[in-house]
């Protein structure tokens, strides 16, 4: 049973730039219950974490400021020794004029339609063996004067009575979902993304 997902975004307007980085702005986490945990953080550009297994299963996460990649293979892991991975990033941004670098006023920023475009793509599946389990979670926020949030996820379990899906079935099997969040009314804002998943059996 494997989960593989990618979450990345592109700035839809050229005047959005990142402010100086802070600790824990870019985080990657990989684990196997109950006691193997690797967490790496970087206020810069890229960070990765992985937990390999001698059986070929394992979990890894790679996070940048605009993209999160997860790979999780829970084959051979029980429900109590499941593999998991998580990526998180957060960027403070400011809207500037490209010609002179000056920050837009609130009135100027309010006149623009600025959207952040996101894509969540990957593959999630469970083996037809009880109790195989896999999950995917996507969470994105754009916080300006008003905040917008997109959060969705799914858990798939193959049990004694067959396949059970809880949540957004669009993320079972191969998926490629696209969505946008709108920056509203201010010259500054915060963009935060998180993706996580788990797999067992």
C-alpha cells in the first residue's frame, strides 16, 4: 500500500515576494510509529526527512516554499507501526511595485485581483489485505485582511467487509486536483501549506 502526493503552488501575480525567513518556516517530517521520528526544519529554501525500512517500505517528505512532496509505502507495517510523512511551509509576503520596489498602499492592493493557484497531485491506494490503511490530507491558507482556507483529505481502509473510504474520494487512486485562494484587500499576507499522509499494511 502506497501513498504518493505532491502539493505545489505558483504565485499568480509578480508583485508578491517573500519576506525574511523565520525558523520552522519550511518543515519536513517522516516517522514510523511508535518511536522512529525524523523532523528537519529550515528557514531557507529546501528541507527533507526520511525513514527507510529494510523491507523497502518507508516514508519521506521534501518541502520548499512552493512545493511539498511526500512518498509513503506502508507495505509490511501494521496499524501500530504505520509510516507517515508531513510537509509544511509558511511565507510572509508583501506586494510591491516592480519598477521602484515600493510597497503598495492598502487602496492600491485592494484594486488588484490576486490569486494563488494550487495543484494537489499524486496516487493513493491500499492493498486488498485487512487492515490496510492509507490517508492523505491537504491544507492551504492565504491570510490577508480576510483569510481563505482550503482543507480536504481522505482515509481509505480495506477491512473484513471490503473497502471503506472516509472523506474526499477524489483523492483515492490517481488524483490531480487544482484550486485557487484569493488574497484580499491588503499589501501583506501569509501563505501556508501543509500536506501529510500515512500508510500501513
